């Protein structure tokens, strides 16, 4: 079994083992099995990085076996410099989520942990699939565990939120399926994604394909105006669900643009780049303003996610090396930072059962260690230099200025909004005198919470101080990708 197959199926195997357990409310064994499964899944992905050859843009660790032979569907996997980091990021965040739920989840522990492990394997499948139907299968399958996580362990309006999440993402994906079937017939019966990259396609067909893929991927990112499902889902989802949704699941959509929309329909991508840049800037600026008026911490960070993902799509569609690489770096950084922001809100919620900013004030007096972590992640969310949040945004803004000064100017203005809503929330929740007796009674983070936040803190600082390992892996792939997208298919 190849490394990529292991990174997909190890977490799924452990997830299925957990589902086989009965509903033990104490569940000490289940928690340890989940932790072993998550750590094993992460360890399996490390050789992908250590053995990766950064001097080639070709797919590596390729595995191919016939699956549905009648329709030439193959179990075909591979990673390049763009997809490699998302495999590692998914496995890493999964470890954090298991640690975060250790004491918090007390009902159906085996099912909760099992759902996250299975979801982790399916998401890695999306990032590594090189067959259209395999990609689609993994892409749709991720909805099921996430739907259950929101619908079973979520807040008071969890059913509504889970249904909205499922409906939005499923409807978008149906248009993608039509696009995949068209490409299958056009290529003479092949579902190989890399073959599709080379297909000559007419201008009208490219536009239709571009918008077919756009329907699936824009909802997932989510881009404005199809972002309205995300705040509802974040508010109702359990802490771990919010962390995985923001850190990994939104990246599936952005990754789809790089793997499908742009290389398969390059002329349409160039033709509609103006629209994509406009939608991205609206997400970055308007949604940033919407975040400022939120009273619920989770809603604020959810809108902040939409704004930060706007930087990603902006970077992709300015078509230069800084923009595309910056977009990918921003996806990884946002994975660390958004997960950390949601986990911090989770730490407070576990103690006070409120996400309203007004319920807090002066938390620094009772939880100094925790506040230090919260400050680090808030600064990373603002894009402070020397944190992960800065690197991607800075590269995208540089790329935007290189392409068009005014686009760069508009994107840079968003950093001011980002700093405003993040620091405003931090000030009202953490600083000042103790606001009420509930805050006075708070206890500082325990060893488990400290470990979880420390791991993310190290990742955020390491990436901010030394982004070279992250960019080195993708440089050759990004250059090759831009060459491909610059070549007309007409």
C-alpha cells in the first residue's frame, strides 16, 4: 500500500473501529484509540514531505489501479507541490481536534471521534485524487460526517444549520458532475484529470465548464454572495467541527479552482478573472465590515474566514507567481490561525456556555496563560509580521500591486478592517477589569488545552518566521501551473 493510500485509509480504518464500539459514556478506551489513530495518520504523512522532490512539477507518490473498468474509472492518486501541504495540514489539524474534544464531548464519544477520523481521510482523498470520479466521490463523501457532526453535537439550531450546509454544497456539486461527464465524453472516455488539462476546448464550452466548476467550488470557499451558509453553520457546529470546517473544508473549494477550473478552462479563467477579482475584493472588504458588527464571537471569526479566503481567490486570479503562491500559503496559514481562533472560543464556551462578546470582559485577570495564546492568534488573524497570517496576505498584496496598483490598494485596506474587528473583540473579551462573577470564577487552561494551543502556536510562529520550507515545495509547481494557464486552448 502506497503512502497516499495509507494517509487516506489509516484514519478511516480507525474511524470505523471506533464506530464499532458501543455507546460508553465514560469512553476512556475510545478516546485513546482516536488519539492513536490521529497521531498514526499524521506520522504516515510525514514521509510525503521528507521524500518529496521539490525540483519537479510532476505528480509524485503516484498510485493507480482500475476501479470501475467499464467506464475507465481508476483509483488514481498523486501529489504535487500544491497539494502536498494540504495532506499534512489535514492530518495535523485532526490530531488537535481529537485533543480538543478529550474532556468536552461526553455523549457518543466513539461516534464523534470516529466521524472526525473518517472525515480526515476523505478530505485527504480530495487533495490527492487524480481521477475525476474519485475526486467527486471524496468531495461529496466529506459532507456526510460533517453533516452528522453539526446535526448531532451542534447548538440549538443544529438541524437547520446542518441542512443548510448540506443543501448549499450539494446543489453546487451537481453542476460540477455535469462538467465532469462532459469532459469524459470530450476526452474519448477518460476520467484522468491530467489528461483533461491538455484537452483542446472551444471558448463557449470553456465558459460553461468554468461556471459549472465555479458553482461547486465558490460555495465551498465560500465566496461572496454564496457565503451565507457559513456563519450559521459555525455558530451551531461544535468547536472541533468549526475548527475543521474553517481549517480544511473551505480549502477544498479553493483547491478545486487550481486543479480544475483554471487548468481545464484557461481562456475562460482569464476572461472571467475580472469577475473573480471583484467577488474576492467584496469578500475581503464588505464581509470584513460585516464582521465588525457581530456580537457573537463565533460569527465574527466565521465572517473573518470568508474575508481571509477572499485573499486566496484574489491571489489565484491575478495570474502571477506571487499571487498564486501567496494564495496557497494563505490557505495553509488560515488553516492554522482559524482553527486556533475557534478553539480559543471553544475554551471559553466550555467554561461559561456563552459566545456573546458582552458576557465577557477582563478574562486576562483570571486566565493569563490562555490570554497570551489568544493574543498571539488574534495578532496572526490581523496579519502581524512574524506570524503565519502575514506571509500569505503580504505575497497576495505584492502580487496584486504587480498586476494592478488599485487592486493591491483595495486588498491592503482589508488588513485595517481585519485588525479592527479582531482587536476590538480581543479588547472587549480579554482586557479591562473583571466584568462579572462568572468571569471572576474562570480557571486557567489545563495541560490538555495548553498542549493543543501550544502546537498551533508553534505552527503559527514557525510559518511566520521561516516560510521558506512552505514556499520551496510549491515554487516549481506554481511556475509550471502558470505556464499552463497562460497557454490558450482555442
